[in-house]
C-alpha cells in the first residue's frame, strides 16, 4: 500500500491566573503503532521542566506519558513533535460483511457462553460511558440505516453518511462538555460531537464501537501556502466487524479513513484519550491555546526551512 510520511507538531500553552504550585498531567500525544502506521520518532518539550516524566501504555494499549511539575509556575508549555508513516488501508467490501443482527447477537451476553478473546475485548465498547448514551430514541433513528439483514458495513456507511449529510459543522454551536443528546437536537457540532453521536447510535443498537483520537491532513485553499498551527485534533469512530476486525469511519467528512488520518489512540469516548489533562494545586482560571500542524514530508522544508530527517524510504531495507 502507498505510504505517506508526516510531521505532526502539537503545541499546547496554559496561562494561569494564579501561580500553580504543583501540576500532574497525562498526555496522549504519541501516535499509536499499528499495522498501517509507524511512528518514526516522538519527542516532548515541557516548560517548566518536569521533575518526573515516565511513559508507558494505558488500559487500551495507547502510548501515554505521565508528568509531574513540583515547582511554582504561571504557565505551562508542551510541545509534542512526531514523525509518522501512514499507509492506505484495505477495507472489506461492505456487502461481504456479516448481517448486523448476527454481530449484535455474537456480542450479547449469554450465560455459560465463553466469548472469543476478540469479542470479549470488543464488549468493552458496547456500553454507555461518560460522553456516550444508549437511548431508544437514538436506536429508532439509527434503524433507518440498518434494515433487517443489512450487512454491517452497509449500515455503518449509511449512518456515517446520514450524520455527515444532516448535521452541520459549527465550532460555535457546542463546547467540549455539550451532551450528545443536545448535539442530536441541535444538528450541529464538531468532530468530537459527531463521533460521540455515531458511537451512541451504534451502541444503542448493540454494536461495539470505540472513539478514535488523532489528526487529519488538511489542505489549504488553492493558491495559499500551508500555515503553521492552522490544523486541529480530529476524532472519528471504529466499529467491530468480527470477520475483519475494527473498521474506522469518519462521520465529520463522510469517509472511511485512509492515509490522511493519523491515529493517536482510542477509548470509550474523548475522556479516555484526551490529548492532555491533569490536576493542579493553585492556578485559578486559565487561558488555553492549542496549535496543530500536520505536514507531509515533501512540504516540510518549505514550511520549516530545514530538510526532514534522513530516514529510509518506507518499505526500503534499513
């Protein structure tokens, strides 16, 4: 499969109203290694310097960094820089996937039945979570996309396209804490809202679906150059298909993700893979600024004034 190399720069700055005496932070900012994605490098720069900085994996296997700052500070800057290779993925033919009712029945609890390991893992993503609701109202709305006997991915694609077609992207309509049923009523929101809505619809039918956090390559208008900091984090969903595995779907753009989506990690909803969150001692109110830049390697030198690192070409020896 063709492979594209990206440079991802994610810069976060907090400015606090009052001095912070202690800060503990959890970071989900490193691209997750997968069959179609290779993280060539990932570096963090934290100011003020963190006294404790450890890395590992969370309960979902996502790369995560825990940091602690013990000295007084009035601001916090975190610069995450990654080089990542992303390949196009092979998706199954929609019509060749099993009927959605069979998938639902396979995942349903049955006393005395021992599920397969993959099914048991998928079962974590069947239920409500802090930002996802299982509602009869949503199930009824979703069934128009899942008629009896419909192949699973036929229904998933229809639902994705319905959300893409009937909901309007509006960054001012919602906040990070807007409930999913309010988004359903407004018919407006951002990628995080549409991902939570699609998860709620799928789980309301008894299907396993998880929230995916990452980035999407955006293209500047014709005749305009790419700007540093002009991008943003992105979110989409992934649906469990027993005959294939997990299949990603992006309701914000109405596409099954390919080589232009960079994956950070996944969980039950946004709270499991928030790029950066923690607790403070002090601080009061704060101002937050986030700048993201996703740059293909071929454009890196023109934007940053230096050539990219000399790694081997994807697929080449070495």
